[in-house]
């Protein structure tokens, strides 16, 4: 617990989980806290150090978006529009963020919503979550009025009138509400509901390389924006050449005439400063940028750079060795920009016989793992994860099925091979108690399937479809 001075009084500035469970609250006088907990451990608050740490955390959070701003004393704004696809969507980004903060010893509550004010309110007074687009009002209405970032005097006045929830306040006529509580209440309510724009001024670390353009006349045409990106990319790569660095993550941030902004993020599989390639990565996603009444400023930010030393890869006029591996990093970058970097990967084998564990995702450009794919195992080209239940009938207890029903379609088995028994790997934490007996079956229509029974017939084993030979 930390304590700060307010005039001649010493008040609690921050509490940990244990202190909160004991009933200690921020703003409580120290004397009252010590009366409740006599052996209280107290540290002096250091606001300057807290501010520095918050800025450092904001710089760290740029990994998720180029638009990050500290929200003193204990919060961060992160505008993830245009960047969430790189981690598989909003849910995946939120989970990754909170997990990484937890690993750093930071307890965090986070929320994603259409409006900054709504995310602030839900993160602090609701259940941290991703609010579906268009459901902001429903998510904010049940929250206490303290979620609107109002002064303590205003909150006390509302409590005296019995106004406890945001929904109650929103249901009041606007004019009497403003006369009674002031214009700030109306503004904060609109910001929380997503009815009023709330700008976020991003924090840009001093060492970050950036190229900017401000236009005398706003631009709105897609071709103009593409030309701007090409020019900014060239300027940025020129700066990075002087620093001996290349780009791994690049952010485009634009500001419209109505002060609203938008951002796009792309990543590269290998460090590069090829300005033509970098500009091309934005081409397919630039149409998603809404220029509104025009864009008046654009910036390219190298949010992640690495040292890059120029290397000569070929000599003009001299044939190259055909054994040299082709550089597919540009292809990987283009695919990542189009479908999301998390969807571009390759599979590496794992030494196991359990089908769903035989491979793992790795980077397309990762070095060889040393493991090889087994050549003797006949495995389906398409594996169902998880296996799907089927209704099957075998003529004898330990025989393959004579027919089975999958997805409401009846399949008659013409040929079958098996069983191949795969036992649980208890040393890998496999909790399955029974082995699986797999059969490769071919139906009278030519379909080939991989079916297993999860226990012997006399033990009530069920049938499952695990793969298809396509």
C-alpha cells in the first residue's frame, strides 16, 4: 500500500489485492487504515516514478497498435482498429495482452469497445470483455455512474438524487440534466455511449523512426493515398539506412479533417528496408481506410526495427547456384498482409503417434527443427479437430464397421483396413484412459475415412471420425 500527502493529511494512494480484501480503499485517511489494520505496511507514493513506468509500459504496448497513450495514473489507451487482425482478432489480442502483463507481474483489467469512454468504463467497473460492435449502449447502461469519469462532487450530487446507474442518467431529459450537473456530464455520457468522438494523442518514443506528410488540401482518393504511402515509405527507409536498421513492423496513421484517425499495421517475416515492398503491403488494405471529408496528415511509423547489414546476394552476369534457397519472405509478407500474419505458417513434425499432436505451427521462415515426418504411417490429408462422433455398426465386436452415419448421411463400408492401436501417452499428460483402435475404411461411393473406437466393444466404446483421405 502506498500513501501520499494532501495538504496536512496522509491518504492512501494505492492498494494491493490483500489490502483491498481487508477493506482499505484509495483516498482513505492513513490513520483510519491503521486503525483497521494495525500492522499495516506502508510505502510513500512516488508519482514521478509511476508516471515514468506508465510511459514505459505504453512504449511496450506499441506492439499491439501504433496509437497508444498513457491514461494516468494507472491506465492505457490502445486504439487497435486496423491492427487486431495480426493476432487473430480482438479476443485473441485481449487475451495476449492480459497474459503478457500478468507474466510481468502486472494485474490488469482490459476491455474492447467501439468508444474509448466505453472501454474505460467496462475495464474498471464491468467485466473485462470484448463488446460486440453496436452493443456499446447495452454494455454501459448497467454500470455505476462512477464509470463516466466525473468529479466526486458531481457523483455525490447524483447519489443524493438516487441516480446510481448510467442507464438512469441516460434516460433523463438532456436539458435539465445539463442545467443540474453541468455540460461535462453530457459530454462524458456521450463519450461512454459512443455518441461523441474522443481523440487519443499517441505516444511516440523518441527513438522511433517516423516519416510524416501534411497536406495543404485534404486528400480522399485511394490513388492519392497509395502515392503518399510510397513516398513516406521511401523517406522512412532512407532514415533507417542512416541508422543501419530495417523494419519488422510498420504502422500507417492518418488524421482526418474532423480530427478522427485511422491506422493500419503490417509486419515482415524478415527485416527489410525495401520501400517498394513495404508500400505494396498496404495496397490491399488501404481501401478499408475511410477518408471522411479528407485526410490532412499521414505518418509511417517504424514501430519495430532491427539492425540490418546490406549483403550482396548475387553478382550481375554470373549464374547463381541453383541450390540456393529462394527467398520467400516477400510472399510471406504479402500473404500476411492479406489474410493476417497469424494465418501464415508451416507445420513441423512432433515425435508422437497421437494424431492431433503430430504437428505444430511454426514460422514459415523458421530454421529446420531436426524432426522428420514418418514415412510409414498412412494418415489422412484432412484431420478433424476435434473428432466427430458417428453412429456405427460392426458385424463382430473387434471388426471394422459395416456402415456408419456421419452428419446425417449413411455410409456403407466396402473395404476396411485395421485396426491400428494408438495408446495414451501418460508421460505427456494424456488423460485418456483407453486406447484407440483406428480403421481406414472405403465406402461403396468411393469415400475414404479414418475412424476409431475409443474403447473395446465389450467396454462400451464409441465410434469417432477423425480424418478424411481426400
